[in-house]
């Protein structure tokens, strides 16, 4: 398979003869994959189908949650519980004792737009983006927003106190921490760039553009700090030092998100349009818990 090489440093990340394996192409629009490091499975969303699926090498593919309230982004907390962003209900939920606990649904008395992507810091704090995609057709339920901004929020997992960290976005989408957990990267899809913030005393500082990107969606870093962004045609990779665009791991269609897995954390699982794929890379990812 032909990779897109924009910078020779890309070959430090992937092999030039990279191969992509199709695990399934029977979906409507896949998102939010997460790898469980001990049970060795991937759970991911199919937003329009209103389902979450689970895949493992041993058991193959099965429906994990239906209905999912059009869940999009998912992650694990430090106790291995799944957190999900629901487009249809504008909620952030956590699995507890076989059910779902609502962690956030409103801010200042107004319904959230549609929580989209979600991460958990080393300190247990939950951060998520809140664009309007879940209030639009195909990946949501059409309805008017109550908030007049699209922001990035912080959620205390114990008190459930919700704090607005930043709101100067057109469409905040994927987000991830830097290796030091003092840095936060946020994709603004409509503005076609990825911003970098410093996290200081519970607030965000800075916010300069780290890298231009054609339509960045899910964001993650690997164990050496390379930044990966889902986008048109595959996963776009950026150098940790200067934000230089290195190349694209191709998926054939728009790649919304991805996660690393397997025992060595060097298999990249990718959710792209109607498909679910995997490939091998040279640098391990970072386990979610």
C-alpha cells in the first residue's frame, strides 16, 4: 500500500511498505475506538447506526451497546470504565455496575451542544470537546443549540463540577494531552488546524496553531510525542518538535479516529467512514489506563 510521504522523517513512524488489513466494512460511520490492554479488545462507535461494537482477535465482531444514543468519542477512566460522548442526548456518560451514569449534560443551565471526543488525564480529570455535529443530520439529531459557543470542558470525576476551559473555536473536535500532561492539543476542524495550549493552574494558556491540517478529527500522540490526526484519506502525522507534516497512513476514505493496541501497542486500529482497519507502526502508542 502506498503511504503519503511528505517528510523523510515519516519513515521513523511507519514502514514504507506498510500494509493495511480490513477487519470489516459493514458500518455507516465509525468513530471512537478504544483498546482494552488486558482484555485485548477494541470498542468503537457507529454513530448513525446508534450502536457500539466490540472486536477482538479471539471473538471477532459483536454489538456491544444498542442503542448507544449515537455515541461518538469513547475512552477509559483509571478504573477501566468506559466514558462515552452521546450525540443524541448531549451527554457524557460513564459505565457503572452495568448501567450508565450521566456525568455532564448541561452548563449554566443550558444543554451542552453534543460532546464529541473525550480524554482522561493522569490526575483523573476528564476533558471533552463540545461542537455542534450531534445537532446535525446523519451523525446526530437535528435541533437548535442552547449554548452560543463551542468549547472545551473539564469535568471533575468525583464532584462532577464542569468548567469551561476555552470557547474560541469554530468546531472543536479531537483532543489529546502532550507527553508531559502540561500540554493540550485541540483540533478545530473548520479552521483546518491543530492548536496547542499550556495547562496551568486548571486553566488553558496560549492556544497557538501547532500545525495546519486539512480537516483534523481525532487526535492522539504516540510514546515519542508524534502527533496523529484523523482526516481526509487517513491518519496524518506531525513531528513533535516543529509540527511539520510528515505524511499520511492511508485508509482510503476519511479517517475519523484511531487507537493503538496489541501487547506491544504497535498495532494502529483505525475507524474510517464505513470501515474498521488495522496496520502496524514502528512506535508504540500509550495505553488509556
